[in-house]
């Protein structure tokens, strides 16, 4: 049973919109609802936590937060973490007591577009913004690894292991014509231990764009191969769907046709082969896709590419420059040029890892976060006067009616009271209990999706919806058509 409750008139409402992708509503004192656009949820999964910043008067160490994703789901406590734990990609509550500020990181669940967040009642809490760089870190570190395939699996898997040891994410881009299920199974053993994003790199690594008749095979076919061969990590899957966010352009070539197909396949980004880029690419609203971009530089044997280096001083300077400018340090590697028997790679990872002010993130998750947090987002605060609140209890006719599969039920209450909303069949048997909670004065919408309490679709026919608000009761009739 899918239920979305929207409070559209109350004493204070705050709505955040990122191209209409996210809405944050303060429903009552210290309770917030976060709603994600359903299509975006389906297309991208959106399990990676987004961090919301709140100001809290007189914050102390006893502060806590809970979340739930539907009225029936068990309420979960959010783990309180310290900055020096270097946590990423997890639900977390970080308390900045000195500045009376909290950072709440929460991701969406598989089955609901809705999150309910509750804080203790004895604090004055106001929402501020979605945090930059996970929870306001100073810089970003991410890495991509081109040309992962069957014949280079040993060095590729060794690379994954080294990055896991340092807890630094790496986006491993696969050429699937050079890999079969047996090789994929060997890679899977490494992938299961974390810090690896499965990225796309074409089927045959074509030499130049455009790819001609092979366009769909190289892009769509490559993505499907990855979905077929691998079990994606949890943060890259939702309800049976598996997501590939990152496209690594073979030889760095691209054109508008390639980018258009990438957008249709719900890739978020196209990483090119060019150096000295320390930023985040801009969103292209016409394509619903981030503009293609390059990387900071390559680590590896200098004979492979002009941007590559094994010089630890040069590598350090590249990182320091990105770090000093609060940018993105995105370095990349090829299996043909990296050698873990030499010390330069280990030394560089030791230098850049383990910093509590750096966000270590996979490329795909970086741009998924950017999509939800920073695309045309604005905060609006609307202060409704008391005369805009309802003066009496009322229940409106559902709309649409007849309906299939969802309908909206609207009711109004003039003061705080316990509200119950139940659905009955024509024989008077209760079919579904949608609401049973206390609500402040206001106008409310409840969406019913035509399921019963067991989550099964009900039969076509006449149903009644009853709202009980304190000692007042109202009933109306509606029709469900399959």
C-alpha cells in the first residue's frame, strides 16, 4: 500500500525543489517529510544518502533523529557519527554542537518515494539547505579505472583491493567484449567487498566517435552486459533494478548522438580523456544529463599518456591544488600502465586517504548527489496567517472518481486532533486503514493506491472512505475500476 500525505496549508511550510525532484515539508513541530519525484526514483534508485542541514537552538549530545518511509514501516534511529570516523554512503546524524547545527544523511528506500524525519520536541529546529559535498566536506576524491576486462583482470582486481584497503572509491569501467561470466564472477568477489562502482566503457572500445551502426551495441549493449554479468552493490540497485550511472568514453571521443543515447539509457555522466579538470560538470537540462567532462590527471607510467605520471610530488601537487580550491580531485588509471609492485601508487593513496574533511565517493554517486541537491534548487518559506486555516471540519469528494489505480482524498480540520481515515467495501468491511495519527489544523491530501491492508489490489466496485477527527465523522462514496 503506497500512501503519500501532503500538508499544503499550515502555520509554516518549507518546500525545497530541485527541478521538482525533491520536496521537503515541515508538517509540524520538529517533523519533516521528504518526497522524491517517483520517476526519478525509478530511473536512478536514489539510495545514496543526501545530507540535509538543520539549525538547532541549544544543541547538545542528547539530540537524536528517526526516519520511516511509510506510515506502517518501523521507525529507525539514525546512527550518530563523528566527523573523524570518515563515514560516507551511510545514513548518519552528525552533531556540530559548537555551531548549533546538525547534518542528517538519509537515502530513500527501495519501495517508497517518501521519508518522514522526526526530531525531539524540546528543541527549536529549522531546515537550512542540502549540504555541499556530502556533509560540507572541503574537497572530493574520486577515481576511475579504464579498460577493465578479461585479459587484464589480475591487475584490475589487485587495483580494487588496494583501493579497498584505503577506503577510497574507484569507478571500474568494463569493456564487456573482453569479459565473460567466468571473469565476471572473479571480479564479483572483489566488488562485493565494497568501494567499487561498476561503470560502462563500451563493448569493443571503438577507436573514434561516432560509432556508426555499432552505436546501440556499444552503449546500450554494454550496459545490458554489465547488468547481466554482475550483481550490482546495494547502493546501485532498487527493487530488482540495477543502475549504471557512469560512462567512460573510449579514447575520450564523444558527440551529441552519443550523449543523447547515454541520456536515454539514464546514464548521468560521460567522462572524457582530458586532464586538469577539478570541478563538477554542469547539468544540461535539454538532455537531462550532465555535460561531458575530463579528469584531473592520470596515475601511471608516463609512456602511456601525456597526462600520466608516477612522480609522487607531481601527484601530490595535483591533489593539493584541487584540495586548496575546494574542488574535485579525480584521478584515473589504466591497467596497462599501473604497477603495484612499485611504491608510487601506494604512497599517493596513503597521502590522499583517511582525511575527515574529504568526501571519498564513486563518480556515479557524486553526480547522483549533485542531481538531487544542486540542480535549480531553491528554498521557499511561506508564512500562512491564521485566517487561511480551515474554520471547520470537512471531507471532500475524492478525485479522480471513478479511479484506477490511485485517487486523492482531501479533508480539513480546524484544530489539532487525532485523525483516522479508513476504507470500507460495500458490505461494511474495513479494507484499508490509511491514517491513524494526530494532526495539526490544516488541509490534507491522502493518496490511496487501491490496495488492501495486505498490499493486494482490491476488486472493482463501490467503496466508502470515512474520516474521523476527534468526535466528528464524515463518509463519502467512491468507485474503483480496473
